[in-house]
C-alpha cells in the first residue's frame, strides 16, 4: 500500500503501548487503516480528536514523531482468479516471490449472509476416514474444528481431509504456524498436484502475533469471492484458532478492557462467531466449509477458547491415541458432527444412523468393562465380547489411516456385530437387522 | 422540537453522542453514516453526552456525524401478518431484504402494508372498552386474530363506531373510540409497543394449573412444564439442547410458537426455515410454519440487536396472548443475550460483577421470565405464554452467573448431562438433577389426577425413586464388583435401566418415537412400573443382564411401532411371555 499525494501526514503521537498508539486527528473513520512509519495499523477507538490505532506488527521502535497516514478505508484484499496457487502473508502481500495480484478490491470482514437466503447444507463430504464419515459425517457449508493437543497429528489429518474432499478451492489460513508446518502443507499440496487449487494466507511464529487477526478475514473474504461469485465449493482450513484468540486477548489487554473467563476478552464469543459463521451454503450452489484447529492445553475443553468455539461450531473432532491398537483414532465419544443428521440415512444407506449409534454404544460398554478390569473385578462373557469388539472396531473403523467408502464402513460394522454379538444385543430396528445381518 | 446530536466518540458499537436537547434512557436514535441511517439505543446519559449502542457495524463512522433522536424507545409493530414471518432481532422482515448479504442500515416493514384482511367486527357501538379489548377479528392464515384497543390507551373509552365486515389494510381506520373527555380517537389494525415494557392488559395472572404437553417423555412424564410456566435447559455444547428445543417447537401443544434464535448458529435457523414449511403440525394437520414466527439474530449478526431479539419475541408473545391464545416462546440461547450485555457493560467501563457480567444481570433475567404466565383477560377469556429458554454455561459448569440467575427465575430445570450425551442416551436430560416445581403445585397435581390417572403423581414419584435407587445400585456394583453385591442390586439397577431406555430415551429422528402423546406415555409408564413391581427368579447375577437387555430391546421396538398396532401388541406379547418365564411364584 502506498501513500498518494495530498494526504495529510500526522507526526505527533501522544501515547504508545505495546500494540497501540494514539494521536490527535480529524475526519478519521472507525476501523479505517493507517500507516504508522510504513506499518499497517487500524483504528480501534475514537474519542473526540484522539484516535487509537492498533499496529499489527507491534510498536517496537515507533517514535513519537512517526509519520501517520490514514488511508480512508478498512483493510482490503484484491480478489480474482489469479489468487489460485499463491501464498500470501497476513496483509495479502505475496510471499512466494510472485507478482502482486490484481483484481477487485474488497473490504475484508464484510457483512453477514441474510439467514433466510442461506440454503440448508446438504452435500456430504466424503473423506474415506470412517471415524469421520461413519460417525461424524461432514457436510458442505459446515464449520467444525479439531480439538487437539499440540502433539497430535491434526495438521496431517486436516490436509488429508482437504485433499480427499474434492473442493474446487482450498484456502489455508495459517496463524502462528511453525515454519516446518507451513512447509509441510506446501509440500503435501504440491505432491498431490493440488497446488493450483490452493490459496494460502500465512502468519508464522516468526511474524508478530497481532498480525494474525487479519488472517481469518483475508481467507474468508477470498472464500466468499470464489463461493458466492464463482459458485465454487470452497474449503477453508484455519489453524490454529487458539493462537488467534490469544492475539485478541493481547489487544484487549493493551486497551485496558476488563477480561472475562481465562483472561479472554468479553467479546470472544462474538469475535469467533463472526469468523465461523462465514461458513455457508449459497443458494446458487457455492459453499464455504470451514475446518479449523483449536489446540487444547492438556485436553481441557472447559477453557474459554474451546468452550466458546464448541458453542459456535457445528460439532468438533477429537483425536486420541488408542494404546490397544497403537494408532491414532477419531474419538467416537467426544467427537460430533451436528450436521450429519442432514445426510446420514438419506444420502447414505438407511442403516447408517443405527449402525453408528449401536457401535458407539457397544464401544462405551467396552470402556465400562475396561474400568471394571482395572478395578480388579472379573469380567462376564458380555464384557469380554465388548472388549474384543472394541479392539476390532478401533482398528478397522476408527483409526485415521482408514480409507474406504461409506457402504464398506457399514458392512464392516455389521460384520463386527455378527462376530461378537447376537441380534438382540444391538437395539437396532428389526427390519434393518433382517436386511443387513451377515447371512453366513 | 426533536433532539439532534453529533458523534463525539466511537468504541466498536458504543457510540457517544453530544445531544442538543432532552434525551431519555433507552430512546432510539439514528446515526448518519454516509447517507445510511444506523439505528442505536441510548443506554447511558452523562451530562449532554448520550452513550448509545448501535445495532449495526460502525465501520467507517466519523466524529461529527449527525444523529437524530426519535423520542420513543425500541418498539415493535403489532398487527395481523406477524404469523409465519422471519424477523431479525429488530423485527425487520428478513424475506423482504434484498441480496444475499445483509446491508447495513436496511430496515424493512414488519407488516405488509398492502395486504388486505377480512375484518369482522366484535365490539358494539356504545360499548365501554379499555386497552386490550377486542374490537374485531381477522383471520390470519388459519388463526382468528383479534384487533384490539391499542395497549398504549389509558382509561376507558366508548366505542363510537366500528367498521362493518369487509376487507381492510392494516393502516385503515377500523374503529373510532371516544375517550373520557369526549375526544374521538381513530384506531387502525396496527399498533406499536416498546419491547422492554410488559403488556399488562389482563385482569389477573393466577398460578399455572395445566400441563403443556410437549411429546418429549422425559419432560412430560417426569418433569412437566406448565402452560404459562417457565423452564430452562442448561447444558454443555453437544448435549442436544438444540435438538430438544426443535422437538419441543414441533410437537408442543400450543396455538402459536415463537422461536427466538439469539446469538446462535445460522444453520440451525436455516433448518427451521427449511423444514417447518414442510413438516406437518400433528395437531392441526397444517404445516408447522403456519403457527410459527421466527425472530432471528444469529451469532454473526450485530451484538446489540441480540438483546433486543428476546424482548421482541416476548412482546409479540404478549400481543398474541392478549387474543386469548396459548403461546410457546423459545429462546436459544439466553447466555448469548447476557454476553451481549457484558460486552456493552465492558465498553462503558462499568465495574464488573461475577465473571465480568453486569451487576444487575439476575434482576434483568428474572424480570424477563416474569413476563411469561397464564392470564385471565379482562373479558374473562384466558391466554398464556409458556417460556422455555436455553442457557449455554461456560465450560458446562452450572455454577456460573447466567445459570445461577436463571435458576432463581425459572420453575423447571432440565439439566443436560454430558455423560448421558456421551453414551448417546438422548435426550440427555438428567432425570435426577432436573426438576419441575409445578409437580408440587396442588392445582397441577389435581389436574394430572383428573386428566391422566388418579395415581399418576405417585407413579411419577415412584419412577424417580427407582431411577435414584438404580443409580445407587450401579455405584455399588462398580465399587464392589458384580459378584460382590447381592443379586437384588443387579435387579434394582436393571429395573431403573428399563425406565431409562423405555421412557427417558427417545429417538428425536424417528417419525413415531419422536413424539409421544400422554395416553401412550401413561400406557408405557404402566408397563415399566409393572416390571418394577414383578419379582423375578435369577440364580446368578449373570442371568440378570441378558434378561433385561432382551426386554429393553423389545420395548425399544415397541417405541418405534404405531401405538396399539398389531406390531406394537406383538412386541408386548413377547415381553409378557419373557416376564412369565422368569416370574417368581
């Protein structure tokens, strides 16, 4: 962004904090962007003549006589088909050595979709992973995060889901991504020959944290262009939203706001909702699906960030290492896809909902049996069988390295039921049992 | 002369305005942003400075922008044409807005000014009337919609004339009233009312004495909601709050349902938009949408309008109650409304209460719940608002300010339990922690005795005791081991499981199981209590589990079958056979 002639330049800063600076200026619009000694900043508070700016890259080295120029607009991005295959920083400037992108300039973080104009999400996204397709089916227009501890392979699973999802565009919003993970995504997309479908906005751990606040809006405004104007199926990957929320708390702290739970700003719910609610199925066919990552600390989902996220998103996916089989599985208890009801048993086989529930119930029985065993009690015959079932179920369906279609998942489910149980132990509707119970 | 002002400060959606005249608390004003008027509400006044919360994004707003004060509080428009509409929190008709994206400062008319309504007069010339008196009637969809003396009218009036039967538009004069001083006042079919004020055009509000049937067994049977009563559903995310609210909104025995989506997911509202026009109302055979109005402020819509949305819903409910209708108001979720209050309180730098919520949160919540209720109208007819709200407690911890404040205000408590949800025991309402205060009301007990059975209240109490004892037995078994407790414990545990699986658990996605009328609930309750009262012969504890598992499986099949159908009776016979085999003699 360049300054043009005849713009008023202010040179007297009255206050500087770690993330903000204030000065006296007139005619400034709320949320307008400015350059402070060339660094991008945004208006966050105006009181009379005093304007407070949030400087995205931090205030280190900003002098009280820094040059401040207001640009008369909110942060924008230029959108066009040229974005495809490119890598950008949080400001939308190329970081892949390529030329700047030309296109229509739109403000980021624009208005929301009129709820009556939305369409009900209805298209199943097959991933081949049974822990997702069978138990937590994803649908276009959905928003769902992985709740994961930092040591879990969430970025790998997310990349796998993205590549198998057959989206027209995949937009990666990386916030506080380590350089290694950034290169991981770049390589895996490149190797899959999918680079021309990918657009990335990357803020790595090397960049200042407050810059991250721009990444989701950049990614989602781009997504809206492709989904709304080009009617494309767009998948947005946001990792890691916990680091985004941390950046929010830094800014609110510098602005002397009273923190609510876990030192997070009181507006955390609205701030996160504004991002996630960009997931939408448009009436003309395009869609935005958001798959995000929220890292947890020690699996604690009562922390304000995962807690607020859980109330906004349409479910959540948990990964967990199953020591019985030595693999990472999609946890069937705590994972949930709220939109699965729209497709399972409708776009998939009729027995899908009941097979899914019966298997999870039996898996829960196995967990109880395990507790019994750990407490030193004898197991009865039923307990023994649930334990055997649980091991097979985990290995053949829940593990993240599974890649089969949904009918095969259901058939596998029935086979495992028949191997370990009799028909009355399932609690499944009789007509379905008659139809699908393996004949031999 | 109207008050005007200029913007002097902007912090997100808190805008400080210097006014040139009198300003009142909660007054509405419009702030001009490059030709677009943004609606805002005064929430604090300090000298000539009015602190306003803007119902829209303030992006691009500048110091010095012009402000016009309107001289009234936030109002809704009441009249025929509200039914089946989809409104935003400020009662803008969402269907009339153009484009896929919401435009800032676009306000649409809540009632269609061109629509013609077939009016039938009810009041006679010379009749004495007061606010809320019925002057006539139009048919709104299928519902008789009363045209009333505007609620703002004080004192008594004499009807000078009422229009003859015929077609009129909402803004046409349909009656002329004469006030006590002899002044004539014209009345149309449309009126306005400030949302934060309760409509009190009724004679008295007795204690609720009837049950509002919802078809959800664990509610109706164990902890019934009274008609005109209040209840709330707190629960961690993923426990089925929304599914439960949708089930209630589809099945409840009410004339009109108002669903307020307050700061929740847009796709959930879309589900209602998509399905309600298709789904049949089991009671009338019409489509569900024909008895529903939706107030929708989803989580990405302006925060300040969230607070307005629950009041808008309540005011519309009060309007229909005054027509003698049975209204059910649902709000999902009241926590989002409390959070909106917190955001504003925070921006105004007020001293915070617990968890940074404003200090008066408990008072705000109980005042709101108090607006529900069963009423006798001035003409002797009855009407009611039953209110069911959800609460989204942070971290699923029920010891947080919104849950605690609501607990003091609401009479039914439906606690959703994470463990039940994890083991897919839906609806995940905890049978032991939840309660309905109405079960203790003598008038409700009397009602249940007369409408269901003489022993019903005792049966319900017994079922609750069985569940509690079953839970205790299960804990004992877990501590001492299967063979460390008497066989009785296993039997006790499994008899409680029968109630859990057959009565409490219900498949909200099965066309038959999703809604159970009282008659069927009574029948099933009889069945499970018979099993409880039967003594069985078990040689070892290992025989207990398979026996009850088989019984439960048959009962589940029964729940999926048409009531008293051949299939249903077939399963019943099988159950009886199994019981007879095991019965102790």
